[in-house]
């Protein structure tokens, strides 16, 4: 019995660690489909032609109340990362700023939970910005951006809204530790 509980605890711990290790790259472009009724992720949730950040925030708040207050990561092209998740990610833009990659810094915390949205902004072209639902993102995979404002503009900013710090499998590890403790307690009773 003890050996069975120990093996079960080990399996639970490994299962929790494997959930953390799974990664799926998120690819986003202006042609990413709209969310529609299914809300599959990633999908285009909102777009607009207004250019000031205050007006963009107001447009987002009209559809997703409270979302802009949850900005956790922001990268303005040419500046350093901002937000509570800034130490966890790096963003590199390609030469013409029509795309780039948001990459997780291995070994650091990461964004998890739902909902998670990504704002991609130019500000001088039509549309001026795109807001994507990326709630299926695991927080550790790269987000690749391609084909934004080809030949006519450039990505000026990316912002991640929502999410938080996931438990990273700690619940599974706690369950495993509890099972091991239960096995030890049972042995003590014998």
C-alpha cells in the first residue's frame, strides 16, 4: 500500500510538472480571425482607428470593462519593457517593425490564467490598433507577430492585459506531498 501511494504521489508530481512544460506558439497577424461567438483563442477581439492611448483605452473599456487596468506587460518599440511581468519577457521587433516576437525568459515567472488579451498598436494607420484574445497562451511560448502595416507603418507598442502568475503545478505537488504524508501516517499507526 505504501509503495502504491508513493508511486501515485510521484505520478501526480510529474503530471503537474508536465502541464507546466507544455508549450504552444501563438501566431498573430492582421488576418487572425475574429472571435465571433466561439471565442476561440487566439482571435481578433477588437480593432479601431483612433490613435491616442486614452481613446484606445476608452474603446476597450466600453467592450471589456476593467481590462485596461490589468496591463501586466508593455513594450514600446525602442524603450524597455514595463509592467509587473517586464522581467519575465523580452520583445524583439523585426527590421521594418511589421512583426516581432514576445519571448519568455526561461526560469522566470510567467503570465497565466484567463482572460489574456494582447494589444498591437501602430497609431498612424488604418486600423490603428488590434486587440487579440490570447487566453490559450501558456505564458511560456513565443508570441509571433507578422504582417502588420506592411510598407506603410510599424508596430509601435504591444501590451498584454489580464492574466496573472499561475500556480505552476504547485497544487499537484502539494497533493503528492499530502499522499506521501498519508502513507507515513498510516505506517505510524501500524
